[in-house]
C-alpha cells in the first residue's frame, strides 16, 4: 500500500467531511429553507470540515514519507555487526545499504550474499511493513479526528467563511514562501560553492583573465595541467551569440506582432499566430541539428565563395538559429500587449488625422512599450541560457574574439561541460561551474532591474 493509495483515501475522507459538514449546517439551521439564519453558507461549513480532515493528515503523510526511509536505514545500519562496517568508507557503506534495500525489495544485489546482509534485509522489510501500517493508522486517525473536531464546532453562529478564508490565506502564504525560499536556497548554494572557488582562484583572474582552460593537476607529479580560469572568453562568446540571436528575433518578432495585430485579417491571424508559436515548441536539440547540419555548412560555403575564412562551427550559425527559436517569445508577448492598448487611443489618433502607420509608431508602440520590453527581456534570458544549440553549432573552444565567423563557447555550455560525469566537488575545475552560474545570475538580475526601471518610467507616462 503506497502513499498514492493513502492519498486517495484522504481525498475520499475530505469529500465525506464536506458532505457531512454541509448537511450538519443545514440541519442545525432547521432545514434548507432556513439557511438564512446561518452566519455562513453551508458550503463554507463543508469546506471547513474538509480542510480540517485533509490538511493535518496530508502534513503528517508528507513528513512520514519524507523521513521514513532515513529512519529505517539508520535503524538497520545500527543493527549491523560492527565487524561488517570496519574499514569501509562512507561510499562503501552506502553501497552496502543499497544492497540491503535491493535484497529486501527483491532486486539484484551487487555484492556477495551473506547471512548478515540477509538478516539486515529481513529486518528492513519488517520495518517497512510496520511503518506502512502505522502510517495508514495514524494518518486516517488524524483525518477522522480532524473531521470530528470540525463537525463538533458546526453551529448556526459559527463564522465558517472567515475561518475558511483564513486557512486558504495561510496556505497561499506557505506556498508563496516555498517559492521564495527555493530561490533563496538556490542562490545560497551557488554562492557558497562560488566562495570556495574564489578561495582557490583569484577573482581578478576569473573576471579579467583572457585564457580559459580549466584543467588542474590531480597528482603532484602531473605537468601541463596547471589550469587557467580567465572567464572573459566565455562572457564575450555568450554576448556575441546572444546579440546575433536578438538581432534576428527582435525585429522579426516585433514586426510580425505589429502586422498580426494591426494589419492582418482575422483569417490570416488565426492561421499565422499558431504557426509562429509552433517554433517555441520545437526541442532545442532539433534546432541544434538544423544549425549543425544545414546552417553552419551553408555559412561556411557562402564565406568561402567570397574569400572569407569561416570555422566549421561558428557563432553566426548558432546565433541565427537561436534567433529563429526566440522569435515566438517576442512576437507572442508583443502581440498580446499591442492588442491590450485601448481602442480609444487609436480612435483619438485617427480623429486627429494620423495615418495607421503614424498611429502605430507614435501611439500604439509607445503605449505598449513596457510589455514589449518584457517580451524582449524574456527573449534575452532565453538566449543567455541556451546550451544545446551552442554546443552543436558554435563549438566548445573558448576563443576571445568578436568575429561571428569564429568558433566560440558560452557560459552555460561550460557549466554543463564542467559538471558532466563523475566530478570531485573539491577541485577548482568543478567549483568553477558555480562561479559561472553566480555570474550569470547576477548579470540576469542586473538586466531585470534596468528593464524594470524602464518599464516603470513608461508606465507612469501612459497609464
């Protein structure tokens, strides 16, 4: 009996609590014709009973499910003979516990089966079964107890609506706090690992260095792997690819949005807008294949035909394809905000003798500018965070260049490269990924603050 089955039982108990709470409220009022004597509608009495039946039980279920395996593992580990753990590293102990768990669940074990492991597996299975039955008993007891407590308080004068709204408000605050705390946790985890990196590598070398080769010596006698952590080539590569992408996406996306919202007929709009939005649903790996197999060879052939030296993987190929991918982000959001401009502003402009193009340039676009800036910001964030297209079309070479025909790499590509495979999180090579992530986060945050300032300025003007 798993947690999902128990959750279904809890939902059934909540439904029963809702029905009984509503029925008890109507009965306490003296019938359906006298519900006006109730302070709150029977609906709220039912919701109050359902919330009391579900919330405490669901909290207990979540805590139990979260800590059950850890507690059982600790009990099984403590019961193992001391000689079976002597000389074992933390990783080997983890493998032993994993074998015990696999044996208890009927899976294949990776080590030799011994009587001690068999006994531990039997104990693990018994504890799992005891924990499962205890969980069911306690959770259902709490659910039925909460339902009974809520029903005992049901009376005509009870402010059920106020209590339900207070509970819902607390739930909304809790979930909002989870989102905020998750963001804070991500930031702090990246920050602490970045500080470890900057203890080993100077920040000046990282932010001002022009050579990126994050290979370090793993042994004292190893040579040729001292490591260079100058991230300037990564920053310039990211800016170069993103700039090319935005030069493609912003004009095309904005012009497409203006056409669809102001010039296109309903039939054309109904067909063209979904077709453009399909571009956003194509997997990035497909764009990467397209860039590597079609766009990059085409650019190389065109460059060779006019006497230019073009790398097989270039920033131009990655930027062009990335720009095509980002077009829907700009066009869809811009189209929505342009359509949100009041028709009265258009009518006023036409009444003053302005043409349609003048109205678009001098009235509609300035009024919709905050939303357009927001769409462009989303597109910039999407371009900075893209990885697959750059890997397949721009390469992995950390070249410090402004030539779009050269091979470059970006911050996100290097983060993925540094964290691929088994890594030791005590080396500067691996910790460099966190420093790059923190830098990317701060750059995006600064960009958002600048954009918010611009949005507020124009919003005050056109509201």
